[in-house]
C-alpha cells in the first residue's frame, strides 16, 4: 500500500513525460540557464590576477601561493582563447522530459557548459516533431531526439544531422498483472491483447521487431496482438486505466513507476537479444549549423563527455542533478539510470543506428535513403581526442574503444 500511495503521488509529476521517439502535441516546461561565459569577461578576470608568473610584485608571488596564482592565470588565458575560438557561445538545447536526456542535465548542473565557454539554455518539449521544427526554424541549436523519428524525418527530406548519442535501450512494455504472473515472460503473453503504443517511436519499432521474430501477427484475434496507437507516451500509459487496454509501451522512467503500481514488465529491450544496444535517442542539429559551427559543437560535445564521466563516478550527484529536471522519486531515477536497463552515453554509435535504419526500412516505417551526409562523427571524435590529450583514464579510454568499434 505504501508503494501504491507513493506511485500515485508521483503520477501527477509524470503527466508531461514523453518518450524518446514519441510524436505528439506541444507542451513546454521551464528552462534552465547556465551563466554566460564570454571572452571579454574571462580576459577581464585574467587581468585582475597579479602577474606574479612574469615576475610581478604582490602577495600572490610568495612561494607558497605562486603556484596556485600561476595556475589561475594560465587557466583564465586558456578559457579566454577557447571561448574566442567558438563560432557562437549562446545555444538553445531542446530535450524531452525523460531521464534518458540526463547528459544535458548533468552538464548544466555541474557547470560543464560554462567551462567550455558556452551559455546553454535548456528547454523541455514534448515531441520529436516539435524539436525538429525548432531546429529548422533556428529556435534550437541542438536537440535530443529519438532515433526512429530522427531517421524518419531525415528520410522525408528534413536536413538534420546526427552528431552524437544520448541513451541506449531503456524501453519495454508492461501488462496488467491479471495477464502475467511474473515479469519478462516475453511478447507471447501479448497474444489476444490490446496494446497501447505510440506510432513512429522506438518503442513501437522494437515491439514490431519482436513480434515479427516470434511469428506473431498484428491485428485482432486470439493469436494476434492488437496495437492501439496514441499521440504520446503519456496517453499510452494512461490508457492502462481503461478496461479495453491490457498493456502499454514504456520508457524511462515509466517502467519503474508501472512496477510500483503493480503492473508486470512484458520485456525490457536491454534483455532482448534482438534489441541489444538499441540506440534510443540521438543528438541532432541542423546540417547547416553543424557545418558553420564546428568549434561550438565540439565544445558542446566536450561538456557531454565530462557529464558522462561524472555519471560513471558519482551516482549520488547524478541522481540529484536529474531530479532537478525530472521530479520523481530518487529511487525511480536510480533504477532507470543505474539498474542495467539503459546507458546514457554521448557516443554516436553509428553502426547501431545504421542497423536500426535498415530495420525500420524493412518494417515499412520509412523509405531507404543515403544517411552518410546526415551523420557526423567528426565532432564527437574531435571532442574525445581533445579530452584524451588533456589526460585520460579508464572511463575516457572505454569511450575511445567503443567509438573505434562502432563508428
């Protein structure tokens, strides 16, 4: 009973949650502003530091403080040069209300954007369609968008480019407990059931893959699975309260919420062989912007790399950062982020995304197209190389190994 009451209390805060790939109507939330750091301000700060490194006379030049003083001057000069090299410093980043996009939350909260000379405004949207419109209108500079809708939009002629990753896996389906005795019994238990899903989403594509592999047809009948489409993940999940809906798609953090409310998990995509390392959300920007601002996007990627590093080292701080944007119980955040169901990484994972593209073409989601001009891995590589040059460790080395294997 305690868990049920807790779940009900957070349900209202989850009312605006949207899926990695969902296409639905517009709802926007508050944004977050990182204090601006520009070259002029940095140079001004640098000039206020006594020039003890050049032999100046001040208390700073005493032996016990000279080292720190010089380090401060060198850092100020380095930051100024870095900022001056950026094509633009002010960026607008669009995200969906999900723990899947935690790299942006951590980069903002830990000051990594500012460290790279960037002033980034985070704004929440509710659909991939809105995010792409924002990129094409110039209102957004970069967005975290589901991989399936991104590929679909590209195939339809939208000139947007994938520059990095956001999350891998993190989806699944849940079913009412009267239809399943335990978790993860597989898609077979969906036979004869009405399943709520979202068209043109990663969740829907994954379900269709598994049904096809199991030889289960889509449609009405005791031996088929009837998929009922809704405009958003929020609506699909809410449909479970209707007697006519038996199961529904989920993504982070709906699976944890569903289990706390007594639903059973049909499957986690991370545990399905056919869906291993499924790229969920990608970093996307307009192709023209990527070409015009390579230094800016490299700096942005460096901030995401630093954010990823912190997520691997400090779970407590990561959870606290995420909670400022996704206001649900910390235990749900911990389960979704660190429970083994998903991985939030900035790696572009080009191989995985190309495989997904071929799959959705086969499923009839979209027509085939040449993705090469719309997939830029140079930005991520330049950022990772620069981070490695400053000093590597096992976390950054693992990213290098993964990129080399899946580029």
